[in-house]
């Protein structure tokens, strides 16, 4: 079975409704957060995701970055080349093994990531300001469950 495939399971109407509502809500929230990006048309969602991984992982090999992003190494090589053209990342040779190349954020890349995160966090803060204290508590309690659903993705 390929990654992401699951056996077909009979579900009752309530479970199907829950799955549908969860999927749509998560997709809409993700789309809305993407729209809160910096507005730079050259920076695709793939670039944003890879930048976030480089920021989280620190100087990282192309192979480890490809694994973190769940893409094939040749695709990551092309993505990193594009990020270099945009002055968001740079490649550096590993001090211990000159055959190993690591990718790290440039100062422009760090600023871009920080600015993008701030805009997205501000959007969420505005939306959450309209929640009742009980709704905010419920959302906080649901986070570990949502994080578990995501698995090893950040």
C-alpha cells in the first residue's frame, strides 16, 4: 500500500460527518494562513514549508530536509536552488566532512520566516479574540490531539 493509503472502512454517518468537518476546517484554516503570508508571489507554499523546516532544524543536509518535507531529494535540490536565488538560504560545506552540504537560512531568510510567522500569528490572535474563554480552553485541550494526528510533521 502506498503512503497515505488506508483500507476502506465502513463508517456511520456521524463519524463521516466528523471526518468531513475536521478535514474541511483544517484545509480552510491552512489556506487562510497561507493567504496571510508576506504576499511575495515568488515564495510558494513549498518554499514556505521548506524555510520553516530549515528554521526549525538549523543547518540541515539536503537529504534530511527532503525527508522532513517528504519529497524526493532531486525535488529538494531544485527547491533549495530557487531559495538560494531568492537569497533565503545558502549552502555551506560541513566542517567535519567536506562532502556534506548543509542548508541554512540567510539573514534575509530569517527575517522572511519571522515576518511570515508574525503575520500568521497575528491573524490567529485576531480570530481567537472572538472566542469565549471556554472555547479557548477547548482549543488548547484539543492541540495535543491535533498534533498527534499530524504525527511527525511540524
